[in-house]
C-alpha cells in the first residue's frame, strides 16, 4: 500500500490545523509558504521538508499524493496538479459524525452562523462553529461526541476544490446557500466560476440531506437528489436580522423531532463590526460595518438606515475586480468618502455629485471632523463606514480596520 504524502501550502491558522490533524494520523507531510516569514511556525512531519520564500520554486509537486491549499493561496500557478488538491472540508468529513449545518453565500454567512449558535443554545442544543468564521473546522473534531451539531461557514475558496461527501459518511447535513452577488472576481475571474465554487455546497448533500436556498435568489437553487427547503424572503432588514438563522434552526429542530421554543430576539448578540452602532457627539450616529467587503453588502447596510437623515458614506480598499457601477445610492447619501488603493477606480464607477477622495482612513475622518466643526445639526446625520472592499491594502483584516475606525471616530468626535 502506497503511503499518502501530503504537502501543506500556507502556514496560517488552517495550515496549522491541518498539520496537527496529519500528525495525529501519523501521515507524512512537507510544509510550504511563498512568504519568507510565515505567520505561524509549522514544522514538517518527521523527515519532512519546509519550503519558504524562494524555496517554494524548488518543490517537486509530482511526488505528493495530496496537496492542501490554504484558502488565501491562489492556485493559478499549480493548477496542473489540481487533481491532487484536498480541502479542509474533505479531511473534516473523514472523521466527523455529528450533524452539520454548512452555510455559504456572498453575504451574511458569519452573522447567520453567529445567530444560529445562540438560537440553538436557547433551544438547549450544543454547537461548535468553525470554518471561514475564523476557527478551523478540524479543531472542532475533538468536540464531535460532545455536541448536537457542527456549524460551518464555507467561503468560495474553501469549496473551490471540495471533492464531495462520500456515501459512507452518515452524518446528516443541512447545506445553506443564503444569496449570490459579485465578489472575489480577482480570484475566480468570472461570475460563472464564482457561482460554480459556491454551488459545490451541493456536493455535501446525499439523498437524506437538505439544501436550504433563498427563493428570492434563483442562483442559490441547486438541483440534486436531496431534500430542499426555501427561505421565502430576502435578507432581513430588521435590526437583529435573525430571520434566516431562525428559519434554519426551525428546520434543523424539526428534523430532530423536537419543538421549537420561542426566544427573546433582543438577546441575540451581533458580530463585531457588522453594523455596529456608535453614539457620538450631539446625537450623531456612526455605523461601523467594516465586515462589508463588496457593493452588495453596502447596499444592504444602506437599506437599514433612517432615510430621513443625511448619510456620509465611507468606501474603499481593494475592490477585487468588482464594479461599483451598479451600486444603488439612495438620495439620503449626502457625501461619499473614498480611501484605500482602489479609491480612484471606485470614484470613476459610482454616480454621485459629492465625492471626497483621500489616501487613508484617518484623512477621511479628519475631513468629516472639519465638516461638522461648523454645524449644529449633527443629529440629522449618520456616518456609515461600509467599505465594500477587501481590507488587505492597508489593514491585516476587517477586524483591524473596524478597530481603527472606532478609535479614529471616537477621538475625532467625542461624546
């Protein structure tokens, strides 16, 4: 029998998780990263090798039976070996037995997972969340016999090379496809390629499993030999936005044969930097939606605002080859502020009479501070920080970007 030899590409959180998984299985692996100094130290298995920085070019990909790609690694340069690619989800399915609720979609994945965890807890059920939400799903395998369900957030990167659930994997799975809109076109090149990756969630589903799709978004309906349930509404515009999570929880609990218990929606806590409200000087309200990374999510955040007030909208970052031409700005948007690497490109694509362009976020906040210094009607304005772009041009992630906004706006316009 030929022993499987793995190559792990990428030494971020998921790479660390996969290395620990393989070590427990006593499977040999090498580790590689295009960066000279990777974010985490991962040692290869016994007799294995590490290929960092320029050494990446010395890798003989032919010798590996399996190649694990971290989600952030662009596979273009090694696509000829795609038949060897394996995902964290493939590895997870080898060992998991508890039921799974797997959520994908362009927007709302993390919020839905976060709300599901809380709603299910109020039903007396234990869950473990993982995947794209920031906790490698393999880390949760140790909890498999202690929980009622795994909650897994899946990005298009994590689904791109997913092989599929095997017949012998007998844990029930609920796949959720929330919505579909342009995103990650710098990686996927076309909307069709992006949709194809998202649609791979159907590979998780066998005949006894279930797909929950959005009846208002036809791209989320995937035909297959499994049960289907539709969420009969668009993404909620309510403050708590629990409708999708509530529906999914009801379907799951119905499958368990239990009764769904009503719960106080106001007790559901929201994710940081997803439409977080900040009360500033003289009734001025700021909304921190740093989690927003595409124009579709910007429109959603705008739709939740009080249209009787004037909105100062802050956009910017890396737009990932996504056009802002179709961004529908309501009349309540008074001024658009643009920052980041693609600020000038975005300015060419949006239609608005009052656009302010600066390089960095701190310069934008200074502009807003100066604007308000001569006004006494601050309570008639809302500042919406919903970048609609990736943060990686100037920040490590959306959390760092969100923290920076909170610090800057609180310093500039003190309560």
